[in-house]
C-alpha cells in the first residue's frame, strides 16, 4: 500500500506555536542592513536569529517540543541528535524546564557545542559519524527517552516557522527570502508562514556541497541517504525527512548549493559588511543571495535569515586559513 504524504503545517499551526513558546524565546530583531544592501546592490533585510537564546533559531523548536511533553515523558527525560545547535538548544532549554537531556553528536561537532550542552547539565554522547549518532538515538528511544528531533516533527517545524511569522510582520516589502537547509525544519516552517502571510513571495533554500540532503531528495522524488563531507556540521543531516521534503516541494522556489569556502567567505563578509558574527550555516545565505539575484534580477528586495552565530574566532580563523580566504 502506498504511504499517504504527510500533512503540511499551516500558518494557524505556526501562530499557535508562537503563543506556546512566548516568554521562553526571544522575538529577534528584523533589521534593514545598509552594509549588505550596498554589497549586494539591492535592499536587504536580515532576520537576526543569531541573537536568539542559545545563539540560533533552534531554541524555538526545542522549546515547543519540550513544552508539549506529558508528565511521564518529562520524567523519563529526552534525547536529541545534533551537529551542534539543536543539541545546545535542547540541553539549555531542557535544563531551564527541569528535564533531563541526553544529546548525541558526531565527533566532528564543534567543541563549543559539546561544552555548552554539558554546562547546561545534559549528558553528551559522542558518535563517530552523524549516521552513527542517529542510530544511537534510536537505541536510547527504545530505552524510554523521548526524542526531540531536529526537524522531523510538526511541532518543531511549526515553532521554527515563527521565524517566518515575525519576518512577515516586521519586515518591509520583500520579494525573495533565503534560508539555510540542514534537515529542512527551518525552511519548512518559514516558507509555510511567509507564503500564507505574503502570497507571491519566493523562498529559496541553500545547502553546502557535501551536505545536500534536500537537493538529493528533490532529485530522487523523496528522502534518500547522502554522504556527508561538508565542514558545516550544523547543516549536515544524513537525509531529509518525508515531512520536510513535502514542505519544501510545496513551498520553496529552488534549493541552491554553495561550497564550504563560499560559506566561510560569507561569514567574513557578514562580519565586515553587516557587523554580524555568524557561523558557516548562516554565512552560506550570502553567496546564495548572489545566485538568487542572478536569477530574478536587480529589482529584488531580499530577506536573509541569519540562522545562528555559534562559531568561535578560532573556528573561523582555521577555516579561512584552510581555504586561503581573507
């Protein structure tokens, strides 16, 4: 029997999520950026999720999921799998709510993410690869822990969509919005909210080479495993999910690809031109924005979701030197 496609979230789901997490997360600034507007040659508005609690948008989805748990689920504790930011968010928000958390990360995860999760009181379990991390989570689920999935959960997607809801309410005129993709939870929620509130707006996704789960899914007609080689661990999902694939298929204009070097150059350019300290998962929206402008022309009014800023100066310096960037 053919499986029915998942039900897509609606803007009403996003609005309900916004009310649910209100008081636990921040309404982050939505600002016009003179520096980025000059750099790209069109008006640019930035949604500053790097100023969110725990340094990325991930706090929204993690908080919504944690608040939705039953008392027995809270008592049993939760488990999350992450390349960095989702683990930090789950650990910190679970600690704030008095819930025991285990976070499984690959050994390639940023050291800062591991230390931050541990400092919040979570137990951190390191796996050799991201695939092994997801497998380890399944073991822990069978032992009774509740999964706080980074993207394959309508509760999480709706909460990530509050980024788009705020952008729709706070930004001026926009024609195109660029959003980073790991497993696809952020862009799924953002696109659903934006297209309901601002019909006709184009939403573009961006992945890095070596972390192209959604590109592969769109090419195959559904989620497929991908080989991961990108330095951008916070975007390195081993596959999309049926839920995020269906949202992206329905709402996203195109998923673009940039190189790791371009993503790191984006970090440097955001620091210089926008005065923002970001991570490569956010830096990749800048080279993607140039691709968007090449496609749509100079009349565009861009929105960029600056998804996170959890990179150390040492990380960025090492990446820049490794790619020969200035």
